[in-house]
């Protein structure tokens, strides 16, 4: 079998849904994985993508075998491997950028995974302004925009080369330029008050210089009047946000806050 042409994606999604009929996999997860198949299948057929991400070359064959076996968990594992390849490619930080990240107690190249993508579905409406603090190459934010189209995805990232990588991904994924704003700068310099949905994977440690970020972040949000949803991975925000924010999901890895 050959995977890659965009018009084939529907057939692959149909096959995937058929093997899930009696599998016990929840509909929310099925919907997400089907959406990722829709995104990943065309990417694997693009010569430019494969040249940049050679680790994706075995994705078509592996996905085909997983579908032939009727194994939804194996399909998800194939998608996870592709996701890691696309999210983690190129640690493109200049020496000065690495020094700045280290100074603020930053973390290096953590991928958020699929769980936030599943739980975000009811919360991302067409008119929202979404932001990813410390976006890396922005693949997670691009997935949110592709799966749940909304007014604007803002990607804040210190590395210029990572932003260049993200813009290539955006082009390959067919996401219009006006739907994504790339901010090349320090996360401390972008107040969160203008955003409706905030995605943050613990970009800096909450002690030492990094504490300044969370204190500023919480103060800025305390003054907002519009509804705000926060998805925080490896959370440390709960120690800083005011009591107007309630936790509506927390599994120890993903913590979700909202204020109506």
C-alpha cells in the first residue's frame, strides 16, 4: 500500500474507524486519531517533508501493517512516533539563546502529547485567540489550529531557527498564514491577557529567576475580564493563579484551568 496522497486520507480514516467499532476505544480518542491520520498521511507523501524528516519514511508501511492487523493501539503508536519526529526535529538554538533559556531555568524540547489535543476539543471555538508559550517549532499549536480551526494561533519562541522550522511545517500542513502569528522573543515579554486559550508546557522552572515569569503571568491574568482557559503541562501555575481560576481536570501531567 502507498500512503501519502491527500485524497487517500479519507480511505485510511475509514479503515481506522472500522477496526475501532468493537475495540472499546472511546469516541473522543477515535476522533482525534482520525484527525491526526488526516494530517499525517499527506505529510508523509511530500518529498520536502521526508527530506527534512527522514525518520517518517517508514510511517506508511508501519501504519498499513497496523491497520491490516486491526490494532488501534498500534495505529496510535505509529501516530505517536510520527508526532515525536515532527515535534522534536531540530534543536535550533544559538549560543546566546541557550544562555538566555538556561538563565531563566528553561526546559529543552518536551512534547505535549495527545492528551491535551483530546481534552481541548470542547474548549477551542472558532473565534478564540490561542497561544503556546515556548512553542519550539510550533507543531503542537499547528495541530490545534488544524484539528480545531480558530481565529488565531500565537506561537512564542526564543529560537529564530525553530520558528523557521515551524513556518515550513505550517506551509506543508496547508494552514493559512493569517491563522498563525509567530513571535520571536522571550516568553516574559508577551503578556497573556489578550488570549482566550493558553497552552503552556512549564517553559521555565518556578524557582529562581523563572519565578518572575509566573508572578507576572498570574498578575496579568488577574486583571482580565474575558473567559480564559489554560492547559498547563507539568503544571506549576496553581501556586500562582488567583482563586478566580478553577481546576476542571488534573491527572498529574495535564492540569486544566478556566475562569468564566
